[in-house]
């Protein structure tokens, strides 16, 4: 078993990373543990990625992974803009990665993620127990000269305490990029609480055939601030119409088309 205190490096993974607004904001908020606060819009994030060769990792070997969870308020990444995240689900094809992540507090289980690209259509599937769990369809272009680099901050609970890690990444996203649909197949699975609103509202994201990142050495204990005196009610942007916020990437023609988003 890998020591969970050791850092790990992954290079050139094929990565689909994006966020959306959920169909059931209250169910999403209920997944966040005491000491952390979801964003007012209850934003959900997901990363579906594939590492095809053991030579791309410092110790994990080849594997696939899907993680998803709830974006948080008041605990941003080092850039002060990217919200921290609470992992609610963590599905990997590798027992080695599962054991490493679980020892760091991640809710890791075995499953499989595939990314299939035909022309400009990217289909990402996540399976658990041989059954389909989540499917994403996206239209993607080619990589250019853009490089995205920064950090994510993710929270888990280990030994009964909230801990967080800062995860650096460098990515080469494609352009254009457009999420067409996100489907959650199993209403009985706990991940169904995170299903997207219909029509689908995408907050942001990217697909990159080359993304490199690191798991940090060790984790930092998090001490929550005193609770606020009043809760902030969720804010919901208009789901359809000419005033829909430009930050949501689903085009107006698709957002109002009635096509399923999985909810």
C-alpha cells in the first residue's frame, strides 16, 4: 500500500472537468458536513479522467477515476477565486489508488471511467459494479496555445477531523468546448442527489487531452470558524431566457431545447 503521506504525480491524463447547478439544492447542501458551507448556488463539480500508462504516474500505475462533490464557500484555493470542494464520491479502477485515497479520507470505491472521442463528440462514462452511473456528452475542439495552471483545494474527513489538500495542476484545454448533457442513471445511488438541473446549467469547465497534477504530501487540519448567525438562502440564476447568465456555457438553443440533462 502506498503511504498516504507521500506526494504523487500524474502527467498527461485525459481530463473532463466541469461544474453545474443541481436539480435539488437542498439535497446537495445536506451532503456537506458541519464546519463547511456550500456555495449559495449549491454548485456541483465533477472530474472524469483516464491515465492510460503506468509511466504517466509516480506510483499509481495506469488507472481511471471520477470524483464529484460540492463547491464550498469561504475556503478557496490559493488563487482566492477557485472554490474549495468537498468530495462526496470518488470512483477509481485501481485498488492501489482506492486504498491511497481512502487513507487520506476520500470516499473511494472501485469502478471504471471511459472517455471515448469520435470526431468532435466526447462521451465520458462512469460505472460502478458494472452498471452505468453517470454519462457526459460534450463537443470538443483542438488544443491550441492556451495553458491553464493553478490549484484546487479539496476537503475530506480523516480520523474524525476535517482536512484539506492543495492540488497543483497544469492543463492544455481544447477550444471550442461545450457540454451537451449529463445523465445520472440510478435514482437509488447516493450520487443521484447531485444530478443537474433540467435544463442544464453549466458553470464552467474544460476538456484537456493533457492534464498533469499532483497529490500533495500530507494534509492540513482545518479548524472551522464560528458559525454564522444566519444562513444564506440559495440563489438561482434564471434557467432559461435571454437574461440567463453568460457564465453558463450551455448555449441558449440547447438550454431551452427540452433535451434531458439527467434530472
